[in-house]
C-alpha cells in the first residue's frame, strides 16, 4: 500500500524501505511481501529493504529451506555474514539480494538504534499466541516514538497487518468484509496520532483483506487538506486514482482497486 501522495516522479525517489516482523508467525507472509516489494521498487528506484527478525531459527529456516537469499543476512556488527553471494544467487536473484539486509533483532531495539530515514515501514508482528505485541501498539511506547522520527516527513508511510476483531459484513453480491472493532480502532488511533500527528498533513485508513479476516492499516504523511476535516469520498477517490497510477508505473500483475474499495474506513 503506497501513500496517496506518491506520484510517478516521487516514486523514483524512494530509496529505503523497512519491513518489521518480529516473530515466526509473521515470517512466511512478510517474506513474500518483502521480495515482491523489493523486486518491483528496484525496477524504479533501486530501493533498499531492511528486514528485522527476532528469531534466529526463522532466519536459518528461511535461508536454508525456503529460498530466502543468505547473502542478505547481517552480522551483529552490521556487516554481511557472507562476503559475496554464491553464483546461483547471482543468477536467480539478479541483483535483488544485494538490496536486502536481514537483521536479527527485536523490532523496538532496531528502530530505536536506527539512523536512517525510511519512506515506508511494514509491520507484521505476532507472538506465539498470535497476539500483536502491546509495545508495538502502545502510543507511549519507545517503538512508536522512535518510528515517528525515522519516517520521511513529507511522505512517510506505515502499513500494519492486523487481525480483525469484529463481525463480518456479508453484503449480497460482494466478498465479506470485517468491520472495525475496539482493538483495531485503538491501534489505528495510536499509529495515526503518533506517526501522522493531529494536524492536517496526514491520515490513516484501513482496508480488509479478502477471506482471511485481516485488516491492513495505512498511516500516511503528506496528505494535505484545505479544510479542518477529511472527506471520506474525496480521500477514497484520490487513493483509487493514485493506486491506478502506481499499478501502471510498476506494471503490477493484479489490481489494487478491489482491495481499496473493500471495507475502506477512514481513521478518526
């Protein structure tokens, strides 16, 4: 999900991404998204992707059994574990692996110690009980405060994968969509207030993922309004327009329209 303010000219300026997923249950899904984003954004900008994983067993399994490039693994000192990629990776990854940096670290510690400015942050973190850690959604946490300072001030965007916590709306003739319950609403408010602020230069919204009862939260900086409040239809139309432009620029193999229009809710 890209911030609505990222136009064709601005896409060429994207340089750094960070994927934050801290636990094994987040890995299988987040790794696929990581590779997809890296491959597609590299075609435009040579984007760099930082990945954070707390469990060394997950890192080992990903590189040894699941095809994730071992060249991406970083040592505690900040150097690559491998001095150079193997010939097979060179052929298979075609340079993508050189822009992947996989760190073994707790997400909160990593973002607090980071010294780079990121354009986009993806958070997909669940523990062994399938719970989104409180320290990653507490508005007073060091994680959110540090994240606020590490995002691009003009168009920084955070996308958070959440489990829906409310009933499913089964509209006739459409794919069922979850509504927003207290838990998702609270996470939305925390990220929006801390990351985007309460001014008129940012917004937050959610869309639902089909069939899996997940909700994607996006908080974007740089969405400016003339009035004191945001108009839902105007935001949705702008988002649709920009997503179509992104689809064309990136030549995506799927349409974003179906995801954006499903269960779109503008965060308060």
